[in-house]
C-alpha cells in the first residue's frame, strides 16, 4: 500500500496533484491511511506540492511579462494546464512578490506597476462598458427586449482579432441597418479596429438582376474583364480592408457570389473579376442582413462561415413600453426638424401604440411624419403658434380600426394625458394643470357660504360638507391612481420638496398602517401642494366639514395628527390643523381592501412589539410576492384590544377563502371562534411562529390547493408541536448502537473499531455495545436505550428490522464504504444539530468599505468570489439580477438581502459588504449593509440565524461601526447559536 501511494504521487500531474481523498478512492483504502503514510515519508499535501511548481511558473511569467494583472496571470496559468481561479492566483502572486525583489530597468517597483496595470485594465473595461451603453442606447430596447441581441452584437465586435462575421435577420423596417451602423460606431472605439476603419453599406438587391456587375462592385475588376472595363478598379471588399462591410438583403446575392464571399471569410483572400492568377488579401468583418429565412435563402457553406446570428423581432412582438419609446422618439425628431414644440393628443398616442404596423418601425416613423405634416399645415392655416397633432391628423388607415373601448389596459396605464415635444428636450413630457377642479378648499368655502345664507344649522353644514369632501376626494383619487404617474413625473408637477414631504408622510404612516398603499403619494402630493400655496396666499383659514372626519376616522386621525406634527418640525412649514382631517381621509381611502388575487387564503402575522411586520416583509421578499401582512400590537393592549385589531385586519385581507393567523404569542389561540363569529370569515391560528413558518405558509396558500385546516395541521406538526419536543430531545445524548449476536464482547470490539475510524466525526456521539444474549427481544434493548439516547444508527451482525434507524452490517463496517456511510450519517446529524451562521460566513466573503458606488458593482464582485470558490454556479449571478428585477430585496434600515436560484448553489455561503457611503438600491432606497445569500433548500436555519441579526438594530449598528473583519465575525458568532 505504501509503495502504491508513493508511486501515485510521483507519477501525478505536478500542476494538479492528487488530494489524499482522491488517492484513497483510487486505491479503495481509508483517507487516514494515505495521510499517515504521506506524513511518515515527509511528503507535503497536495496544496503544498502544487505551490512548489506554480510558484516557479508565476516567477517566470512575472520576469518575462512584467506588468500582468491577476486576470491575465490566471489565463496564462490556465493555458499552462493549471486548474485554478483568479482569487487563488492573486494570493499566490502576493506570496511570490513578497519572496522576490523583481526589478526592471524602467520600473522601480514591480508590484506597484502590476497594481497600476490592473487598475488601468479595470478602467479600460469600465470605459468600454460606458461607450457600449452610450452607443447602443440609441437602439430602443437595448436594455429591455433587445438586451440579448445587443449583447451578441457587442460580442461579435469584441471577438479577436477582427470581430466575428454576423448575420442580422428580421422583417423589413425593424432596424437591421441601424444596428449595423451602431456596431460600426462601437467597433472603432475598440482595439480590434482602427479609429478611421472604413464602413461600407452595400445593398445586394440593387444588382440582383446583373450578377456580373454585382461581383464587379464587390470584388473589383481588371482591365478587359468585360466590355467597358477600360481600367483596373478596386471593389468594395478591397476598399474595406480593416473595416466592416454591411451587406443588406444578402439573400439576393447569387450562389457564385456567396461562394466567393465564403472563400474571403475563410481565407481572407479574393480575386478581382477577370483575374486568374493574382490573389488579394482583405481583413474585413462582414455584417449581413436578410428578411428571408437564412436556412432556405443562403448556401450552407456561406452560413457556416457566419457564426453570430442576431434576430430582430417585428414591431408587434415588442413590449408596449418600447412602442411608446419609438413614438416619443419620432415625435421628438419631428419637433427638432420643425424647430417648434409639438403637442400630441392622448388619443393619438393610444392609437399609434395599439397599431400593429406590418411595416414595423419604418411604417410608424412614416405615419408620424404624415401626422406632423398635417398638423403643421393646420397651424399655418389658423396662424397659431403651437403645432397640435389631433386625431384628425392621422391617416384613415390607422383611424378606422381605433376604438377607445378596445384600447388595452396596459396602454391606458402607460399613456395618461397629452404629450409635449420640444426641440430642446430629448424626451416628451406631460403638462398637468392643477386647475380649479382640484381646489377643494375653494369649493368648501363657496358651499359653506351658500349654506349659511340658506339658514342651515352648523351641524347640518358639517354633515353636508363632509359628504362634499368625500365625493370630491374619491373622484380625484380615482383620476390620479388610474394615471399611474412615475416619481419623476410627480416631481415635475409638484416639485421635489413637496414630493419628499409626501414620501416621508407615507413612510411614517406605513409603520402605523401596514395596509397603506404607495399609490397615496401622488394625490396627497397634489393636495399638499395646493394647501401650501393657499397658505401663502390667504394665511390660516377655518376649514368647515372637519368635525365629522375626526369622529369617522378616529384611529387614522390620531396617526395623522402625530405625523403632521413631526413633518412640520422637520421641514419648517405651517399648515392648518384642519389638514389633519384631510390626511386622515387619505390614510383611510388608501388602505388595501383586496390583498392580491381573489380567492387565496390570507396570511396575517401578529406579534407583541415590532416583529410581525419585519417577518412578513422578509418572507414576502424571499418568496417574491406581496401577500403576508404584519400586525404589531402594543404590550399595553388588553386581550380585547388585540382581538379587535385582529378582527379588523382579517376583514381587510380576506379574499373570500379565509385567513391564517400566525401569532408569536399563545394568548391569541383562543380568539378563533370570536373572529369567525364577528366577521363570518373562516380562520385558522398557529402559535409561536417564526419567519420560516411565514415563508412556508405563503408557499402553501399561493402554490397549493390545500385548505386552511390542512395547512394549519401541517404547520402545527412541523413547527408548533416540534418546538416543545425539540427541547426534550435535545437533552438526550446521541448514540450509535453496536449489536452482536455473540454477546457484548464482540460488540465492544466493533465499538473500538468505530472509535478508531470515526474519531474526527464522533464529537459528542456515544457508541454503545450490546449483545443479543443479554435479552431475547432486541426491541426491548432498543426501547430501553431510547429512554436515554437519541439513536442515530445500528451496527450489528443481524438486521433488527427497525425501519426508523439505519442499519450497517459488521461485515460492511470493516470496509471503507461502510465507514463512509456511517460518517455520512454522523455528518448529516452534525449539520442538522449545529447549524450556525459562522458555518456559511467566512472571512474572505466579508468586505469592509470597498470603493463601490453602484449596486451592480457589489453584486458582480461578491458573487464572482462565490463562483471562483465553487460556492455557486456561474448562472447564479444572472438569477440574482432576475430576482432583483421582479422585486426589490431592500429591507428597512438600509439593509439589502439579494439572493438567487437555490438550485445553482453548490455550497451555501453568505457574503457581507459594509459600505462607507450608501448606494442606491432600488431607485428610491439606499443601503450600506448588504448580505448576498447563496443558500439552498437545506439552509433555512442559516437564514433564521441571519434574520435574528438583521432584525436587531443594535447589532446592525455594531456591524456598521466595525473597522475590521474580525470584529464583524465576532459580532456574528457571539449573537448566533446552534439551532435545530
């Protein structure tokens, strides 16, 4: 055995040596035996053996190449046959540089030079990405439906040494020529092409009826090649040397032309028409375009030489948002052309967005030009200053199929109001007039005076004015909510200051009213804008009609009063006290009544103190939905108060299928009958909930057809019941039972063997030796042991046929496979019992104050580390971005928990990044503590531990104040405990 081990090590690939485990598997022996023999013969482990060889190669590369980045060095080592990642190479390079004093005549410090070179490379890469975005952003959909096509176009240009020949295909008018032009613009910013590289566009259809002339134009001709060829002439291919040749309608190229092009693409050589012996060279990248199916219109040999195929879909396949972008772009272009502002009516925009356009983008552009021409003529005739594109300006072909009632919901959502296009603005904008209809104060004052004159008593006036406020507010709420304005549009209408005040009010109210909808922001912003403007003009005035509001919305009124007091102090402005009533009405009207799709069981999480909303929020984000609702009761609340709050929340979230209440206290277990009696809604209650239970409950109500009783029973079995039993079972020692038919002596022999082989895995597991002869019934032996021990497995001569315990025979236990099987059982149990956050959060995955300014920099860097370390598959990064696109992973308190597809996790890990300055995470919120979660289906307990951390403001503050990785690790290890 010794000779075999040494022989394997001597003959191994020195660049990728065998590990002890690999040798043990190959020789069917124990790994411990390999390790012992290796150490006895002073043979280093695989890492050290590899290091001896790779150090020499790194030294050689650094001496020869000088300035080389970690990325470049990794590639060179991979080319030499090493299997190694960039992170490991960086560490090895540091070791080599410390052990050497590498000097170069032109550089005083090689290490500084290497760092400078790597910085320059990163800057060049970032610059390339910026140029790429700047150029291709002109192609609508470049970061949307066309993102994949743009990525392929960039890859084709960047492929060394002169790009990849490409084929763009799609219907007429989709932008094939435009994409080819953008590819050229991008090409001359790269190292593959000179800044003045030529670009020729050649339409093969122009010469389709004259193949000889077509070939002459492409490849040139020699004197006398045909009648009229009086001199030698270069063709486009020759003139395009070092550049890009765009062949439009390439399917019109005759077969002989395709064959000549195939030879050019294959060999880089061609002949002019009429030449027999002379071969010419041209390094040209060919971008071909066709409207036909390449499989049927192009020769197979020709297609084989075009590796990059880019398909552009027709206009009707594009998302509505991109169609609207096209419409805006073309109206802006016409505004620039005419040098005048153009006003476009809402029905024109909706009609254009709903049309299918058989001629695609080209037809849309033409239709818009016709509209603008008619509008321009009408302006001339009426001698007006503004160009107005009304519905009458559109062609009959477009108008005839348009009906307002047939406009899609998506178009109605995205287009709200007329648009204005100015030569100075590269985007259209809305003009929203806050007209008299919105001045509710004016209406109230007029109505008040009118009622006073009519002799109405004060109480009647209050009631009538309350109804006026209700109806007006409801009307404007519907009008604004239906318009679906973006935050930028709201800011343009009311100003940044008013928008910020409104957002603050919403955030404060959301803490008190969990069901408050964010659609409140726009109508409330307009209301506040009107209120502040009137204060400036008229000062404080008494608002009639407010007394009834205070009585009707008592809870919302109190919340509004507290919030308005806080806001006025923060922003130093005055508002009438009557605004409390308006604010209360907004809070009441914008609470969710039907939570998500009809028919699903509601999920209500209830807690004492500030816990429930956090659990619901985290569970919703993990599941990518917005379903669970948190209700946080005060510690001072009586049981009756808590019951009232629960009843109110159940009414709000019920969709007709009942509600499951997950409570963190047992006192709510007895209110089931009361809730059902007062609401008529079926409910189920589970006590002692945690975040994992909320996640499981959401999964069941949304993704299964189980009823409330089934879900409650399952949650009870998995969670509620097990909470009490866990503590009892945890006190039992774990044990492996050795049962031998020949008596306890033989069993003790097996026990000794197991102790020797499993010493590193046993930890606190006991090995108990028992003989069958001690008791005739083996069931009695096991039952007696179960009183004091948690049995993990049975090893013995005869299988006792007890299904709940794994059995390994004695003959098997003396073989490597038997020990390996038992070790697997022990390791699994250890993982189950000792789940600790420290098991998945390593020093190398903690980053303190890195120079990151954007969200994608953080995700790219931290996940790349995980990929290099083998924790996740490369596709994991994309899955994280996809999940971010579906729903933000921002949590309150400046924390983010980005995560991806669990199936792409090979080894669970959590990365922690603490930033010196926060970064924008979801367009609105900023974060400075980011936990990137790479957890699989078996990692729920790790998340439970993490949730305890992120829910504790003091611990997060301690992490923010930490200055070293060790400090953070200490905080995390101290405040997490083994859980089961």
